[in-house]
C-alpha cells in the first residue's frame, strides 16, 4: 500500500486499504475518524481525499487558529473574500474565497455571499495547517457528473453533493433556489450536510422534476418497524 500512496495512486487500493489509509491520515492530522472529517473523491480519474467542515473545525480547535476577514471586493460579478489566519506563535497565512454573483438575487445572492466567506475561512484554515487538499465548499462547485465521492468502506462509488448539483443543473433549472428550499424543508439541512441515503432520495426527486421548478412532495416511506 505504501508504494501506491507515495505515488498518489489511491484508486488501486482495496476497500480495506482505503480504510487503513483514511485512519492513518486522520491520525497524522489529529482528526477523529469517527466523525468522518474527510471523504474520498474521484476527480479527473484520480482518487483523493477532501476536507469536510468537521476537518477544518477540528484543525482550528487543535491548533488554536484564529481567523478574520480582512477584505471583501467585487470584480466582474465575482465576489472575493480574503481571510487571514493566525497561529498562537504569530505565524500568519491568507486565502481567498470567490463566488460568481451573476444573475443572483434575494436568498441566492445572500447564500453566495456567505459561501464566499466560508470558502475563504476553510481554505486558509487548511493552508495554515499545511494541507493542500480540497475543501467541501470547493467540491460542490465541481459540476462534472463523474466526480463522485468514494466511501472508505462498502460502496466503490459514493454519491456526493457535487453530483446532486450537477444533476439539478443539467435539468436546465436557471437557479438552485428550489433545490435548496426542497432540501431545507424536507431534511432541515443544506445539501452538503445530507447523509448518503438522503442524497439518494434527493437524486431520485430531481429525476421527477423534468422541466418544472416547483418542488413536489417525495413519496411517503413506510417506517421499517410499522406493522
């Protein structure tokens, strides 16, 4: 396994080896693997790990990273936020978070503004801790449907938020507002916080939408313990 990981060829690892590698990475970073702070992602034919919110939160707490927003600008409909991270020893780092505001208004615009700040904060947290991996907020902007996360154990290919966004966009919807509203109303979460089973249900729901932008109620599931 070590030769393949050194070469960055994680796709050739068995499920058991991926679990072992996942735990080794978490241990080396001081992350709790039970909270699933990382996820596997198949990107451009290569398997890699990206950091979820749990990862950046744990790293900030572990290393006592302080983050502040130092600049906000708009350039050609792109909202750019610059965040600065500071360590207790005085070491500093900066990163940018950027989102397109083209055609956005109302809640979509507000969510985009918040997303830019979230991106900047998480990217600088990873950077100052010496990690070059993708952050969860960056993964959801990957629209290629072949980019699907891979679970450390079990399924070979794991459905991820990026595929949900891709499937919605390819349906021709001009906005993700209805998708956000449906997920929030049904599960009380953001798309990036959904479990695998919930992602599968949302994916199935998207397939029923066709060209309509009006959310429909999903079929009621019979509880497994029902008589």
